[in-house]
C-alpha cells in the first residue's frame, strides 16, 4: 500500500513539476517556425527562415530597418565615386567578432571575396544572386575602418543588395572547416550561437559588448514545429512567443485565447497569374492571352477582394503593378471586379461566346501548398475566368519536380499561379524581375519594347525623384500591358504572445532585437 | 547455420543495392533539383554555376557511380540542405526515432497480447466485443487526428503533458554521457507519452486482433484439449501451450512493423515536432536532397533486412520444426 502511495505521489510530483511547464522565462523569447534552418554558413543560405536566424548572429554594412527603409548598421556612412563604380563604407569603430577579435575592413573584404570565390563552390543567395545582381568586381581595403566595394557599373539598388551580405570574420573563418562553418558559426551580430539540435531548436544568447543595438532578451530559442495546429496550441498555452504562418482557419481560435493574438500584415510577396507570352502554346486560348486587350479584360473578371475575404480571411493589399506599395505609381488604381466589362472587352477583342458559351479554353498551372490557401485561390480564379466564358482547366503540379523547373525555363502556361518575393526599399528591386527578356525571373518571357526601352533611363545615376518619374511610366506600361493578372500582396499571419511587445514586418523578416516584454 | 547467415547477408546487400538504384532513378526522374538550391532571383549563369557545384551537370551514370564509390568508402556524400555529411545527418536523427518506435512497440506489444488473449478466451462475450470495438477504433482513426486531439486535450486543455519537442536519452547514452541520459529521463518520458501512445494505438489494435485470431486457432487444437484433459491449470494451458504456438504470426508482424515504423512515423513526428528520421526523410524528399535520401534509404533498408533476418532466426528458435537451410 505504501509503495502504491509513493508511486502516486511521485507521479503527481512529476506531473506538477515546474519543468513540465515549458513556458519561457522573462529573459527568453521563443519563436516557433515550420522548417529547420538549412545551414548557418551565410554564403550557403537561400531560405528566409534560415536568414531570419542568421540576421541575429551576423550583421551587415547596412540593414533594412523595421520601417522598411535602408539604414546604417556596421557602417556609419558610405560614399560613391563619381561614376558610382565604387562604394566606400566607413565602419563603426569598436566592432568585434564573437571570438573577441576586432572587426575591420579586412573582414568585410574577406566576406565578399570568400563568398564570390568559385573554389568555395557556395550556392547560397549571396554568391548566387546578390553579388551577380550587384555587378560585384572586387574589394579594396582603404584603411582599417574603410572598405571599398567595386562594381562593374553603377547600380542604383546596390546599397539594398549589400544589406543581404552577412559579415563574417577572417580569423575564425580561415581556420574553421566547412562543416564547422555550417554548424557552429562564429558571428558578428547581437546574438551569439549556442546550440543547434537539428529539426528541434537553435539557441542564441546575447553577445556581451555588442553596443550597436540594444537587445532586451538574453536568449532566443528558435523551435521547429512543422504542424501549424501544434504551433498554435503551443502559442495559446504560453510556451512560445511568436509563431509564423498561422493558418487562416485558426486565426479566430488564437484571437479568442487568453495568451496570444494574431498579427496580420500585408507581405511583400506579389501573387499573380502569369501569362506565357512566348509562342509555345498554339491553342486558341494560348494565342488569345498574348494580346494586351484580352489580358486586360481578364483582369476585370477576377473578384480579388472576395477571394481575400473568403479564402484568406483578410482584406488584402491589392496589386496595381509589380512594385510593393508605397513605392509604386500612386496614380494607378487596381482593376475593379466587373465581369460585364470583361465580357464586353472580350467580345470587342474578337472572342465572342460560342454556342456552348465558351470563348476559348485555357490551362491554369499551379502547385498546391506553396502559398497561403493557394489551392482554393487557384480554383476560385479558374471559376471566375470560366464565368466570363474563358473555360479554365486547373492543372496542379508538384512544386519541386515539375512546376518550379517549368517556370524557370519559361515554359509554364498559358496561365500559371505564382508568388514572387519583393522589397520595401526600392521599386527597381521589384521591377528587376523583368530586367531583361531572357532573365530567369521573367517567367512569362515578356518582351514589350515600351517597358524594356525605359530601363537604361531608370538605371541611370540621377536623383531619386527623377528616377521615380521613369519608374511611374514603366509601371503604367506594366499595368496596361503586363504579363501578370495582378492579384494581391500575400498576407502573412503571425501569432504573438500577449506578454511580448513586437511588431511583425512586411518582408517576412523576424527581428527580435527590438522585442521587449510588455 | 553459418552458411545460411552468410547467404542471407549477401542477399541483403543485393537488396540494399537494388533499393539505391531504384531510389536514385526515382529521385532523378523528377528532373534537376538545382532550382531548389538557388535564390528565386538567381540568373541563368548563377543556376548553371550552382548545378556544377552540386554535381548535377554530370551524366546520371557518372553520378550513380560516384555514389557507389562513396558507398564503398562509407561516404554517402554531402547533404544539399545541411551542407554536411549525409550519413552523419541520418545518424543524428536515428536515436530519436528509435526511442519513439521502441516505446510505441513496447506499449503496443505489452498491451495487445493480454488483450488478444483475453478476447480469445472470452470469445463472443461483451469483453471480447469491447476489445474488438477498441481495435476497430484504433485501426480506423487516423493518427494525425488522434495526435492533434491528444495535443488539444492533454497538452492545451489539461496541460498535463508537453505538446511537442523531444528530450534525448539515447543520444547522450551513445555519446557516453550516462549522467545526462539519466537526468533527461523524467522529461524524456513525459515528452514520449503522447506521440508513443498515438503510434501504439494503431499497432495495439492490429496486433490484438492478430493475437486473438491466432489464439482462437490454437485453442481448437488437440494438444490444448489434451493439456486440459491432463488437468493442467488454465493459465499453464494458455501461456505454456496455446500462446507459445500462437506467437509465430505475431513475431513476424512485430518484426516487420518495427522496420516500417522506423521510416514511417513521419505523420506523428511532424505533429509532435519530434526530430526523427521519418520527418527528416520526408523533408529531404520534398527538398530533393538526393544524398540525404540515399543515405537514409541505405540505412533504413539495411535495418529492414537485418530485422527480417532476425525474425527468421527467432522463428527457428520459437518453433524447432523450422529448419534454416
């Protein structure tokens, strides 16, 4: 009898032990997200989730602030030479690497040169997008606190691109093996790396002596919880402070809980239906949608606000062109939902309804599960187009093996549903998807001369006010004749603990340095 | 016996090799995975450079031969996702899955045998009906739903048990840190309860039905009647005579089930954020991380082949009429 009582008491003690309550203490903030980090080597990173963690471990010369604008970080200032082919950054004095060594211009130069070195075979976004888009030529150490970044030609979005390059220190990174660099990074930012338990958690601790930013929390724990319902349950129980990608059908549940609320932000990801302009689809529909007036008619056929309200559970920021607001052309208004106008325009374009009520048929290709409620959104779009006589058949494909390669090879279509990340700091960054006809990001193979002839003018070194005028002209061209049926900027839903003072950003970045307890 | 073992091991090696060929071809049939490992804004030149760096610019035959050469040296390549040795990554995930699978198996076997025997001994009674209804529910309710219900009820509602995550015991044990393993044990047990019960429920249901039908068959045999006629106690008849002979199909099922569970617990590992090998393989397939999938396949098929062999040996031990030749 006594042993039974003892066992029951032990069980009760275990069940009520403080260790069971997994609530973070006042000095720790816990974030739960869906997928594990890929690597903690800055030159190998491609995913936003991984970069969000790395942004706390490493710093950059300039950064994109919480307001979406560029601001100084490791560099106090910069200056350009007369033709804009070299940007000299003046580093903030007194910076140190996490191994204790001083951070100098040598380290910055090493970071850029190391990422670019083909011998390293890095495949991350820094060597595989940033440096090539930058037109990176080389580096020059001007003095211990001044480094020059040399470019092949003037680049109006160079500063923004440079924010993506995370600075590493030469001393530790020349000693570390490749595996050590991916698993146990030696950082330069406000938090230092402590532990990575794969598919479970990454733990960071405040770096003593880092004075550029004041971090409130001593520890940040990034937990990997793949299932959205489990993430939401952990948030509502008070075990995590921030969760990403709250499913729309769980928003009300979280909002009604005692511990958390959902923050909805209009993200920077541009959602659209791409129209293949390359003459590879010879069906009547494939030919019809290459005409500007037909595409314009289809814009009126889709009820975007209703799609947002009903399927995404929020009122979206409508897209009027391809640039994130407020950087776009303020005079352009979104296409209204007006199916009668769409039908009239299609009649006028020479595509009347046939005896069966169909004007022409189209295939809308998409991958399911990639974007917020994309499956239902695609079906709704197809139905809206079918309602105006454009019979639209949906073809769902595997993202990795079929859809992504098709879009990258410019062979998707005639219609395809896609979302492309954008920025908040310069319209040219968003417009660069259509920097030239053959660029990989020009998935619809658009070649309109009115658009492409304006690029040299837009890229010229000039005051930003003048550049914006050219940009506005280009965006009007895109609105009138572009290869996208413009939909919305994807809303992002974050679940945030009531104890936390933190504001979600538009650009999918999670910056916890400024987060505090309420 | 030795000759049998050698022959089976050689056959097992061929099976593993065959599995790698099929996996390799299946993964490459989906096209070039390079697109998943470059920025969405990468240029054609960037993509070509990445393709060369990842080795996907080589003909398939060359890529497979490189893989085989690596396999012979115990090097299964570098994970495209984690940028580190693929075999090391797989081995890192294995202990968590073994902890989960073993716990679930112990729970399922420990309960299914007495339940199956009870149901067989009380055939046609409400007790038998009740156990069979439980078995039906266990096999009918999808594990993802049951897992989420457990989380909401025991985790969020009652707050009795952790809803997600893993506290390791086996990993520190394998690393020689016995103290850490012991310290982790109470929390590890608490974290294990919900996922292990979720997995065990399905196996429990299936195995109890299997034990019941096997026992019913054996209980009709002449030697059971003889044992009872000799005046043996019922418990001796059931455990010593009937159950021992009813074991064979159950042992086969348990052995194979363990192999399946090692790679097939992906749903439960996902729901409970359990950092196991099933979830890892699922993500690797989605990410087309070919070296990682290959390393996992080699390991899992090796375990599967080993378990099959073990089951055959166990068969011979349990039933002396079975001859291994």
